[in-house]
C-alpha cells in the first residue's frame, strides 16, 4: 500500500477552526485551494493512497492543532497526525503530551516556509531542549521544516538527542541544478552519518531533480546509496503543491522509477509505517467511513 506522510487539511469553518498562521499572514495555498478531511479521503481513494500522516498547516493554524486532531478522530483507520507547538515556551512538554493524548503521533518544527521565508535562528536554542527531551521520551518523530542554512544547528541537535527520530521536510530544499556530484547539496549528504535522521521526499524534490544538470536517474540512486531507502519516505505536500493528489503521486512515482522495487516500497510505504506505527496498527485495508 502507499502511505503519504505530508498532506495538509484545511477546514472551511473559520469559526470553529480560526486562522492563526505562523508568520502573521495566511499562506496563499491554504486560502486558494483548501482541502477538508472528507475531501482528502476522496482524493486518497482516487489516487490509491491507503493511509496518511496529516501534517499541521502551520501557515494557516499556527500551533492550534484542533483540526488535525479532529480529522484523525474522524478517520482513525486512515490517518495519524503531526502537530506543532511553540517549543521555546516553558509549557512545551505539557502541550506535546496533550496533543499526543489526542492521538497525534509526530511533532513538527516550522522554522522556515512560505509565510516565514527567512530561516529562524532558534533551531538549537536551549529553551527547546525540554521539548526535544519530551519527544524523545515519548518516542514520536520530529519533522524539521527548514532550509539548508540551519543544517549546522540541526547537526548539533541530532548529536544532543540521538534517540530522537528526525524527519527532514523536503530534504531542507537543497539546490540540485548543478548536477552530479551535487556539490551544492553537500550539507544534506553530510547528514547521512546520523542514523536518527530521515529524509522526506516530496514532489518539490522530484521537481528540483529535473532542473539544470540534475536528473532523477543521477540524483535518487545517489541519495539512496548514502542514506538507504529505509530512511526515506514520500510525502505529497498536497494541496500546498499544485495539482491533484493523483497527479502528485504519479509525478513522484515517475521520478523515483529509477530505483529498485524494494527501494520504492520503503519510500512509498515501509519507512512511513516505521516512523508512524499508528498507521500500521490498523488493518491494511482502507475505509472511507467516518467515525461517529
């Protein structure tokens, strides 16, 4: 089965789920093409995607993860959720435990993105250490939404918290257009030696691997040789990435077709189930029935 570890859901009910975007303004994609949880299930069924880890839409809801939690509760056999908290706040561990109690099983740190174009400088801030310790103790992965500029700080955190599974969203958006041996992405390849670091391959990654001198055939086998497919997982970034979920999956499958069937099985399914065991706790069969 295919598992997606990076879709977003947006409610049309702004009263029940008020907007409070990080960066102070709502992202264009969440305003122009919102996809609610019921629509997400339909899109997944059309694409042939069995399960997903819904990622908090930080550029719409900030640290209020209510809609993600309600979506998981509505379709527990299809979804788990990745939440966000202010990790610099003194009550961050308490908030983490609260959202884990709401059946969310991953933490996301949003340090750069469409509403925050500049890389934040707090990736390795000591005030965040209690939150990292809490995530490590509970055993939930930490997604890092960041740019390559923060990799030195990330390395410090990987070394300080070796028991924390860390997922690098979009591979930290490296430049690939220089082509083999991909010298511009050297900092990303430096992370291969940290066995607690996982890569999230998204349609953006596939797009970048087709620019300039880069090709999927030269980039993805190199990436697998350095990290191993068991440390790589696919995420659609739907609907933040333009196109239907089916189109985004097809584009990703075409880009990764240069890999072996076993490697693709890890990237499109098995790694995700390792990172989010809650998705493996239900039967493999999918259901569109909403829980009451």
